[in-house]
């Protein structure tokens, strides 16, 4: 039962305690590779509101709203499965998959989309600091979570848009 | 006297919980990961104390609720009786037989509590704990009796005046060999085998009941190791004068012994309960009995080997 | 007081599940034990039923790949692979060579990570946590490789009808070959640790034996059957995707016990690492996908070697943009009846390792418990023969 015991003892003493552990202490130490698919972001200037992204989304996470006064496209982060179909089908390449991996939402039907988050925390430059600042922000309660939750495609309430 | 009792009890509590933290960190490092905080056992204990203790609809709620209390009470008493901090223990006469019996009470409390759980997991866990207890007590008791024979008395104050490892190393090896079974870690965590019987005897306990039951087991691990250190290393640790120094030295030794448990835990899996009996009743018991026979036959081999060094 | 049966043992029924540390996914086993020996086992599955087959009838074609992918996390490539191959079979779509190779690369990488996962789980079930930590730490390299190639650790989303979505660049090939070289030496270390270490050998030898006749009679598939000596491997029999270009031997072992299961999976691990290296090196140039017109009405049945065994998909289209029927028979469903000879006669201590030995993936299994007039009925063998697979 104790076969190789002495060898294991020495090995674990030298490698395990002195060497580098596999545990990563902080989430900011994580590096995502180039092909990583994070949350999709709609560029408001490029979007032509054609609605193809909403039709192709397998999770039903994109809501296209047209009313008399405004049209908007909104991505619901709580439902997104990060498949990037929307990014691939967009005819004007308005949707990009960011590298944001920290997608905590307090409400699955949260109406706070990634586009609006980007605009709100604009002052900081992107990449490493971006992910940690979004991480900090997602711990605050999402601003619109208190609104009554509605199924995304049949959303009728007016609210902040992203043109 | 009240002050020394309180000091010893607090010390035993803190040391037992710290020992668990250290064991988990050492195991984790052997697996290339950082472990939990060293105070994790404290967090677990105090969190559980704040929860609700539910008693299932069982035939004997008395036994079910008595088991944790029995476990902790016997261990706190043992902490007072083993000479932890000085050559005389906190309440005076410490007797080896008394301590051995006290150390057997937490497993018995676990057996009672497990059987009284009304759950098949508890029943199987209790049966396994019986087998484990019988297995590891055999070499341990033989080793302790050998030391008592050599010391001429069962009083711990008399026994701890000599460092018996220098006279009876085989008995020491047999006693230390039973440590992982007493601590209920791999390869001997069969009573509370997680993947097989979901905590075994602990399965129906919650809240302060569970906290006390676990505390009883942690204290048992610590006091088991302390007894071995007191008996086999005796006065070697009492050179340093004041009480606080003694406690620190003692804690260090107990922690080293725990590291031995942790390495073994990290490198093995669980054994089967049928194998445990055979495992402990062959070689460890043989070692202890050999030492007993050699001592009775007046073969002082350690003196023969090392007598010239003046030991 | 417990009743006592005629041999003097207390009649004790030990439930394992639906939620139990020995199982990763919910399933219910009820064991009749005498002391430490199991004399009978009864099982119930269906706790993970999510009506995926029904959902497939309500969504258009392009979304079904994502739905099918999410049947299981570990086999998350085998299901969409089989699905798109069925649709391509119905519509007579010829997929480019590069796409076939990329699909095969993902399939083999998935087999690698699944078998490493199994070794870890097997260690965990017998209480050997260090083996678990060690193999899963090495498995992270494969997950990082997946993330580099496809953007996600599981649920790669790389299959689509007509080809694949993500390309593999030369630089990715270079890093992948580096990782695979490292994994080769790791596989040797893991094999040595599992076979030479007395913990596994002691707990696994002669435990949970399945004879070759039982394996064939009960319809066991995959590594579970190969551990009993049945020389069947769907990659060899059906030669789907790029497997036609390679010479594969089914890895078999003779005894059918837990150690044999470990041997088969470790041998397949080495084989898959070697095969993946060859796939990366010989990746042909070409387009990633082909365009296709409408999917005509039709049916297709086909199978794929998922890491756990033979996975069967039946797909039927009716000319609209929805599927008429998709029926999935996962390998674990075929392996579950082989639990019975394995469990009977074993000790209670061996229950978790035997449960893990067929590499169960109850999420794939999806079978329904029929509740009729308030009474529960398991689908019987007769009904299985008449209507369903």
C-alpha cells in the first residue's frame, strides 16, 4: 500500500511546496486566447437594424424592436450562448465577439446589454483593464434589473436604446 | 488550577483545528494546488454552530443527540489528563489506561450516532468504524503496554520522564503507523467514505451536532498524536522552561507528525474494510509484539547499538 | 428493527442516487445488500430528461446544431458531428476534405480529454484524490487547446451543415503539436501511475467483471465492451469523417474488470494522441464548407464513436425548415444493462468504482420514466424491441 511512498514523499515535498501550483489566485491572471468568444457587442454606429442577428440566434437572446418612435437591437447577456452566429451573419460586421468573459448577471432577463456597458465605462482603455473593470461593475446591481422582467422577443416597454 | 484547565482546553481546541488546516494545506500542495485557509476548520466549526440541528425521525433521539456530546466531553477530559504542557497534567494524575479508553470513546460515539441515524449509510458506516477501531487499536495498545511495562508504571508522569523511542523504537513505529487510521484519512477513511456511503455515520447530522461530532474527531486526532509524542518523546521536549514555550514546542512536534499523515493521505486511495483488519493485525502488531518480547527477554538492543553514545 | 432474510443478514436496501457523490449525474440505483455484499440491483434513469428531441422539432435547421451540442458537455462534439453527418447524408452534401479532417481532430481531442477525465473520476471514486487532481490538471492542456482552436472549452460550435466554421492556422497547428507531444509523455506517466500504483490495482482487480458473452448479449458498446474482449469500434466499422484515411485498431482487453477498463481507455488515449498528431500534420488545404440548397425530405440513420461508445442518430426531414424527428441513442443507454452482472456479487465498497467503470454519461441518456395513472413504469425490454432503439 505504501509502494513508492518515500519517492512520493520527496517528490511532493520538493515540487508541490516549492514549485508553482496549478491554482490561479486571481481572475485577472487569466489570459484568454485570440479565438476566444466572449460577449457579443453591437457597434451602434454600424448597425443597420436589419434583424438578421435576431433571427439566427439559437438562444433567442437578441431582441429587435421596432415601434413608431424608435428601432433598436438588444442582446441579452443572460441568455447568450456565445456561439457568434450573430457576428458571422451581420452584413455590416457591426457585431464583434469581445474578450469579456466575466458575464455575471443578477437577472437572466437583464436588459443591460454589453453595448450599454461599453458606453458607460468608456473612460478606460481596453484589454486587461477592461476585463477587470467590467468585473468590478458586474458586482454592482445591474441598473435595469429592477424593471419587470419580460421575455426578450416580445418586449414592448420602451427603455434605453443603443443608436 | 481553573486557569490552567482553561488554558489547556483552549490550547487543545485551537491546536486540533489548526492541525486540520495544516494537514489540508500539505495535502493540497502535494497535489499541485494551494489548499484552503489554515483556519478553515475554525470557519467550518463556527459556521455549523450557527445552523439548525435537525434530528431525524429515529428510534433513539437520545443516542443520536448524545453521541456528539459524548465525543467532545471525553476528548476535553483527555486533554486535561494527558500531560500536554508540563510533566504534570492540568488536573494531576494522568493514567495511560484511562487515556487509551478515553481515546476509544469518539469512535464509539460515532458508531452509536451512526447506528441511531436510521439511515442505511449510517448503519454501514458504523459497521465499518467498528472494524477500523478493532484494527488499529491492536498494535497501538500493545505498543503502549510495552512502554508501560518498561517504565514500570501506567502513570503518564512517570512514563514521560524518559524518551522511550530510544529504547523501544519498534513499538514507536507501530504506534505511529496507526496514526492515519486514528485520523480517519486516506487510506483509512472508510468509515466516512465520501463516494461510497456519503459521510457514513455523519450523514444525518447537521448544525451544532455535526460541529461537535467533527470536533470530537479532530480532538481525537490531535490527542492521539500528542499521546504518542508524550509517551515516546517524553522529556526531550520539556527542556525549555516556561509553559508557553512548552506548548509551542509541543505543537510543532504534533504538526510534524500530522505532516506524516498528510503525505500518506495524498499518495494513496481508500482501502477496503476487510483489508484494513488484515493490514493492521499483521506487520504493525508483529512489530509491537516483537518489541514487547525483546523487552521482557531483557534484550536491550538499542543500548547495544547506541549505548556508546551515552543514550 | 430491520428484517432478517433467510441467510441471517439484515435486509438492507442501499440507495445510490439520484444525488450521490459517487455519481456525476443523477440516476437512481437501489442495491439489496447483505453485509458488505450486493445481491441485487435495480436502476432508474430519466432524471436528466430535457425533451431535447421534442425541442428539435420546433426550431429551424440552423439552430439545431447548437441544441444538439448541449446534450452533453463531455461528448459535446460527437452529437453535432453525428447530426450534421445525417443531414449531409439526407441532402447528399459532399463535405470538403479539410472540414472532415478538422471534425476528426475535434473528435479525437474530445476522446483524449474524456479518457483523462475518466481516469480522474476513477481515482476519485476509490478515494485517490491525488490521481484526480493530477489527471485533471493535465487535461487542462487539452481544454486550453480547444479554447485556442474554437474559442470555448466545450460546446465548440465548430460543426455546421456543409462543413466547419473555424479554421486551423499553421500557428495553431504548431502549438497543438507541442501540446500533443507533452501529452504523450503525460499519458505514459498516467498509465504507469494507474497500473503500477497498488491503490488502483488493489481496488480494481477482479472487480465488476463483465464476460464477453454478457457484453455481447446485453449490447454493451464502446470501451466498456472492448474491455471484455469485444473487438468493435465504430470508427473502424463505419469510417466516417476522415477515419477512412487511417488504419485504426480497436484496443481490447480480456478480463472485463475495472483494471481492463482502465487499460482500454489508456490505450485509446495513446492511440488518439498519435492519431491527432497525424491529423494535424496531414491537414489538407481547401475550403471549410460548401453551400447547399434545400434539405429534401428523407431519413438517415448513422453512428459515430463518441468517447463512451457507439452513438446513433436517426434524422428525418419532411421538406419544411423543421425536422420531422430526431432520435438519439446514446452509448450509455446501451451500457446500462451491463451494470447488472457487474454489480451482483460485488462489495458495497466497490459500488462507486463499478458505477464509474462504464463511464456513464446520464445527460446523454435521456430515457423517460412513464408515469401512468399515478404509477411509475420503466420502459420494458419488450417495448424496446417493438418501437424504440
